[in-house]
């Protein structure tokens, strides 16, 4: 499919080509293309030395700053004293064949969810995990893994390291399961550590369903995002962490304070540990499938009714 003839310059070019090939006269082609005869016979004047210098400088700046568009190039030219407008620069860049290559949009990988978006109704129902990054005072990187229970708001893992890979994620998740029991669902973003084949296979073997949020939608993982906001405001922004060992000690102290002391507004200003003790009096069993709080209450009611009958 050929390009549409829109601009006067393009119409003049096509008209001259038709006349040169002998298809019709100049009058006829102007009538067919609805081109004014003055436009057909127009001959542009050669560029002046000042315009040639402007074009040369335009090419130099465009070559030096390949990611700058015509607006930034026009600003640089005006900064150097050239009396140019952005539309003039746009026209000259178009004539010179200069353009900013479009940025290739990166397609985010999406994990395959094995469970629907679920609201936690009891302890161990839905866990959420994510990363938060910071640095030490000496410039070293800190990457912290957070594993949170969405129902009780308990922080089971808050581990700091220089880097955390999928193997480290699986090991710390295993440690949390050994202490608190396995969750039914795990909610996370589409990070490579959470979508690694090793982690996916391990979760499938232990019948833990995954819930992945939409790419670029952190609000769908609001519990861990809220925790990270409090953690950064109350710990990371207040402490001077010089070494990795010091960071681990300070961060673990904050995790214990958050779980056992800090009043949580969404839990009636009780700490997560107090809320868990009130709503889930029996400790979560160690294993791979903890019974829900509702099942435990029904079992206790059945035992009580049996004793009353005896």
C-alpha cells in the first residue's frame, strides 16, 4: 500500500514525476491532484550559509545526544544563541532524517496463578511476600525478604542480605513453614525469584497455591506494601546501618517489636501476636497444612457437646 499524498511538497513531487514519465501535462496533473500551479512551479531557494551552519550544528547535537528529541535539541540551540523555534527544529530534523528510536517496551513476565484473589479469613490462610531494598552507610546494598500473614499481620520473616536469590527465598520460606505451618495461598508480585522453576516446583509439591498480582499494580499486594511503609519510616529511616551484621540485628529487633509490642490500628491497637493469641488460641501446628481457625472451633464445640451428653 502506497503512502497517501498529503503535504504540498509531496504533491509537487508526485506531479513532477507524472509529468516526467509523460503521463499527462502539468496543467492536467495540477487539475487531477488539486495542486495550485504556483505550487507546482515553485522552486525553493538554496539554503543560506547561516542555515547550513544551523543544520551542521543540529546534526552534531543530534549525534551527540541520540535520545534527545526536537524540543530538547531546540532548547540546546537557543542556549547557544540560535534564534530557532521548536517547529523549525522539528522540520529540519525531519528533513535530515533524524529521529529518536522508539524505546522497546519491555514485556513483564507474569506468573501463573493457581488460586484466585482471596481475602484471608483465618491464620495461615494467605501469606504475602515481597522484597524491599536499602543501603548501608558505607554504600553496600541491602535486600530484605518479607513474609507476612495477611490475617494476623504477623511478620514471619524479615531477612536482610546483600542479595537474595530464588534458592534463598525457598529456604527462608521453608524455615517459616517449619515454625508456623504452611499457608494455603502465597500472594506476591511477578518477581523472578517468586516465579523461578525451583520455587514453583517446591510449592506445587507442598500443595501451596500461588496468587500473582497484575504487573505494575502494587496496590493489589497492599498488606506487605503497608508493612514496608511502616518499616521504612520507623526503622530504616531512623537507623544508621553500617554493616550487614548490624543491619540484621536491628531489623530482627524491629520484627520482634512489630510482632509483640507495636499497636496495630487494624487489629484494635493490639499487637499481631496478641491478636493471634485472642483469635487463634491454639498454636498453628508445625507441618504442611494447618487447619483453619473455623475447623478448630467446630471441633472444640463437638467435644464440648459430647462431654455434656456424658
